[in-house]
C-alpha cells in the first residue's frame, strides 16, 4: 500500500502531487468499500476499510498543504461513519462496545481517528460523561508526536468535539460530565500540545529548508489559533476563570515555546480572541509577558493591536474609561511603549509609528481632556524616531501621517496648535508629505469654521502651514499647485479674526512677517506670476483701487482720499494694463465706479472725467473707442437718488466709526454733491461716438471685420443711447436730433452688408420694438412725433 | 431642466468659502447647467462648480484671476435664449434701461447679470432679468451687507420657475418667481 512507501522526496512538488493523486485514489477505493460495508451492515468490514482509508494519513511524504487536502478528503468520509455508528447504536449496539471494537485497528493513527469518532458519538448519546471521554482521547492523542500528523489529528479532535463540550448550559454539562472549566482544560491541553507540534515542525529536516518551512507553518497557524477562539466562545467562561486558568497557561506556553513565529501570531490571536474587558482586567499580566518574548517578535505590533482594542472599547463603553483611569492604563501602556522602543532600537519605523498612532488614538479616546497625554505620545514618538532620519515613503510614512491626523480629526485645529510636540513630529516627514499634512490642516480649519483669534495661534498655524507659504527644498510644484496653495492660504487668512483691533493688528503683523518679507515668498510670487502669464495682477490691483475709491467716496466720504485712489487707478491703467481687451474692460470699470462716486466736487470730478474721456481715443480699436465714449457719456448725466433724503444718517454712521482719519483740511464730511446733468456734454459724446463709427466704416471698407464690432452694431448702439437720454428728458437731445439719428440708422441698416447679418437686424428690430412699445404706452407723448420709417 | 445661477463668490479674496448650508444643497447629479456671471475668483472655485455639474458657463468678472472668460455669452436651454454678462461693464451700474440695451443686443429671453451682490429678478419689456446676488454674500461697495444668495431656474417648456435661495443668518429661505415666455417673442 502506498502509505507504507515513503518514496517521493519532500519538497518535490511533482512528486508530492503524484503521491497525493495515488493517495486520493486509495482513499476513494476504501471509501467505496466502507459505503458498501455500511450498506451490508458489516461492522467489521466498515472498520477495516475505515482504518485502511485513514492509513493514508500516516504518510510523511506530503508537505502540510498537500496533507491538508488529503485530510479534508478523509474527514468528509468520517462524517458518514459517524452516521453509521449512530445507526448501529439505534439497532442496539452499545457505544462501549464500539469504543472497544475500534481499538483493534492495527495502526495507531487510524485507531485514534476512529476512537475520536466513536468517542464523539458516545458523548452525544450522553451515555458516557463528556469529561471522561475528553480526557481519555486528549491523553491518547499524545501518542502521535509527528508534527504534521499530530497537528491534523488534534485539529480533527477539536472539530469533532467543539459542540460536545460541557460548557455552561450545554446538555453535556453535569456533575459527572464536567463543567465549563473542564471544557476549557480540554481546549487548553489541546492548544498546548498543538503549539508544541507546530513549533517542532520548524525543526524538522535540514536547515536549508528553514524559509520554506516557515511559510508552511504560517499556513497552519489558524489550526493552533482556533483553540483560543473556541475557548473565548465557551458559554459561561468567567473573567475569574480566564484570569486564573486560561491566561496563565496560554502565556506560559507562548513564552516557553521560545518561537518567534508562534509568539507573534499567538499574542495577536490572544488579543483578538478574548473580550476587551478581559484584557483590561489582566492588563498588567499581559504587558508583563511582553519582555519575555523572543527578540525578533514585533512587540510594537502586538501592543498596537492591544491599544486598538482598548481604544475602541473605551469609545463604546464609558464605564471602562473610569476603570482605565483608575489603574493608570495610559501610564502603564506609555511606559511599555517607551521600553519597547528603548529595548528594541531596531524596530521598524513603521511599527514604531503604528504603535504610537495606536497609543495616541487610545489616549484621545480615553482621556480626551488630557492634551498633555497626546503631547507626550507625540514627544515619545519623536524621540524614538528622531535618530532614524526622515521617515521614508511607504507604510512608515502612512503611519506617521495617521498619527498626525488623529488629533486633527479628534480635536479642532486650534487645539492642535496647543500641542507643542506636533511640529517636531511633522518635521520628521519628507517635505512633500509635510505639505500634504499642511493642506490637511488648512482644509480641516476651513471645514470646521474655526477662528484663529490670537497672534500666538496665528504664528503657530503659519509655522505648520510653512510648506504652503514658501518654496521648500525637495518639493517640485507646478504652477497650478502653487495657485491652489495660495488660494487655500488666502482662505485661511479670512479665519484669522481677533476679538479686538489691537490683537488683530498683532495677528496681521504675524501674517505679514510670515507671508511677505521672506525672500522665498518673493521668489515664489515672481515665479508664479511669470509662470501664469494669465494672472492679471495689474487688473486686480486696479479693480481693488476702484473698490477702495467707491468705499472712500460712498461710505467714508473722504474726498481727497477718493481722488487719490482714482489717480492710483489711472496710473495703473496707463502703465500696466497689458492688452486692448483688458484696457477696454478696465476703462468701463473705471467709468462705472466714477459714475457712482458723489463725494468729489465739480473741479476734482471734472479733472477725472476729462482724463477718462481722453483714454477713449487711445484705445486700439475703433469699436472699443466708440463703446467707451458711450459709457463716458453717462459721466455727464447722474440720476437723482431715491435715498437722497437718507444721506444724513449715512454721514453720521461714518462719523461714528471714526476709524478713518479725516483728510487734511477737511473739518467735517463734505455733503454729497448734486447729480451732474450736462446734456450738452452728453450730446457731444454721442456725436463723438458717431464720428468714430463713421471713421471705422471708412477703415473697414478696406479691411473687413467681425460683425459684432462692425459699424452697423455701433450705429444701433448709439441709437439706443439717444433713446436712453431722450427718455430721461435730456433737453439737448431734441426730437429732431433723434429723428435724424433714426433716419441715419435706418439708411445704414438697409445697406447690403448690414442686411446680411441676422444678429444685427434683430438688435435693430428689438430697438425699434422698444420705441413702438413706448409709443403705445408710457412714452406715447414723448415719442408722438417720431417716425420710424418703412422698416 | 435645472439651471443653477450663482456668481460673485469672491473666494478666496473676500470670503473663505461657500457656506456649508449652501454646499449641502448643491449636490452633484441634479443640476443640468450652471451659469456663473463672474468673480469666482479662482480655478479652485471653478473646479468646485464643475464637481456639481459638468456644464459650467462663466463670463468675465472684474476680480477673476483668469481673463479667459468672454464678456458676454448666450446659451439656449429648452425654449429660452439666455444671455449673461457680469455687469461691471454696464454704465450706470445696475441701471435697468442700460441693461435693456444689452438685452436687445443679445436678443435674449432672460439676461443674467451679477456685480451688484443683490438678488434681483424683474420683467422689462416682456423680457426677464435675473441677478442671483452673491453666492457667498461677499463684501460689495454697491450693496451694504449682502445676503448670500443663488438662483435655481427650473425650465419647463415656455415657463421658467425661478427659485431664490437666500441665507439669513444660519437659515436658508426659498422664494419662487414664475416667468412665462410671451407668445410674440
């Protein structure tokens, strides 16, 4: 029989596969015989075939992986045998008899499998006390000391008996059958024996195969760990039983086996298997075991698992927090963490960071008020990692970032600013990761709507955000990154709001110091502006001057300041606005703002209007010139304000603020000047627009141009302005002047070139439609004499 | 069809961000088009609008970092021709008759304007003008203490229902205005 031939060398995959194939053929053949014998109700044959089938498991030729495949085949068949035994029992054969009978099997391993199978049936029938059978089989199984064979035999044992243990409330619990402690003892004994076999597997064969064997052992770890899981699942297992019976024996076995792989796995399995309150109650014992582990064991990882469990326990269970505080769990755990890093200076950076991240999460959950704990964890982490240099990319980096993110998520940014060790840990990261964390801080700050209300906090915050403020060696950013960073920092500036103006000044000083004089910043702004040719710095500055001028005029009522601000805007307009399109747009904005400003006296305003009017003819394109002149026409015509009567209260309000010094020579706010109404100047502007359009028309006869800026459009635009002022009762626009304009446009628009443009004709039709509406409505009197012609 | 009209955000120059209450309302996947009359002011804000709806139309504001947007544009949504302009170019600022000239030129049923930071919706000679105000209630020299607001237009055949969202303190108030396209236009 193949089982007795140990021909194929181990490790030879082809050989093993061949062996497994033959073994499975044998198993199937014997399984067939077994089924047949069961059908024929031949107990002796059934046992004979079973023993032959189980004999295949006696091989030493298969690695654990292949052995497992074979084991699964066999254990499937044993399931039928169990049913057959139950049938036999119903037919009157006693289990005691069967229990005796199976012991006649010639070989030890088949005999023990059969014994286990019958024993399980025996307990299930409740004819034998569970305790006795359990003790018997567990002891007998000691007879198999071959690691692989022994491990799987005991795996079968646990599988077969796990539902038959005399746990509290189970049908097998009785004075004779035993109680939950006997159940635990059975699993503990099995655990101890399996672990010994598992450890011994490492030392089987030559030293050349060490690596492969370790891999194989890893695959078998769960077989051993399951014992711990089952113990933890035992009904009625009290904390006292865990503390006095289970934990000491488990720890004793774990420590004394002196095997790195087993210790690493089993400590984690132990922490995962048992409930959090058990760990909390035995924290001292558990932590005391850590120093006794082999030097290669990653104690930091073990401690991380424990801390994670305790933190989530405390998070879900407020009473546990009291218990943890009482026994100074944080102090104990922090002490152990510190000793781990001191005793194992070569622990991986990732593991150290992971351990401290877990400790920080624990501290944050259990003692949310105790910021000094958080700070201490950060400090210890920094001490442990300082000598290891910059944290490299990968897992270690992710752990450190997680460590830094925990306080941000747990507390607000202002609280994080109070953590003195935070910047130190941050400095351990690579520059671009520091920038990532800085982005996270800035976004978190904005998301939570927090306020930075003191210069001290502003300074600390800007320190953390340093990678967003200036160039850092080792970070390569493209222009869009720089733009995003700047926009983010600009948003952060809005939340720096102090309670009083003195402190606000100090905040602004800090801000200025951080942002502006730094050479790096200047370099960066320059780089950003050069890189982004599209950034309209002059346009933005000009627009800001106009805002300031509007405020100075309409809110503060400071004539000189208003005038000065317009001068500044004009200076920028003359020198810095880069292209004609933006010039046209900027001039429109200037005119729009100037139109609104009522603080200027006639002379000052006249000077500014004159200047603005002068700019029109300097625009590059005639169309822009024409539209600008039309806009300027409004500077000679202001509406009376509906709220003119409310001006006094406005003035007294600006008095009350008192923050703005009065301009030299101005004793009090000047009254707003009356609306400007200079109809002659308006008309002169409209005529000027017309002249420009005619000139464009002449020019275009040679060149040709886009239709939306063509003379046709300008004519209609001018006509609209005539109508605008006519409706407002500007006396200079007489009915006959308007009639001339209407006729002129009608004739221009009937030209072949203008007829081709549907857009233009629609604009014209809409304009005429407006007049007809007026003629049929409110403007009936006004427009009574106007003829719109044949159009 | 839902068209979001939101403008004059002035992020980050005048305010740190759009209010959370508004952000919560502006969820992706519901809005078909976004019209922004200008002053986003940065690419990041444009990207944010893009995250709500992929079709974002923008006109040039006086404080936009980029000068790539056009001064006016016209879009046709359903039966409506909708024109848009930021409005800082229109003199006098906020003048209805001046805006009407632009409306005639663009020949639109609805004209969207910005710049004043005050919500406004009115009918003028059979056409409709909407100013959604400032989405963030940013500082303005035209409107003191602006109220954050935006507009959602529900276009359905010849009718548009204009929903106005305003943030009063921490409370969002919604108002509704109906506009129908005149048969003659």
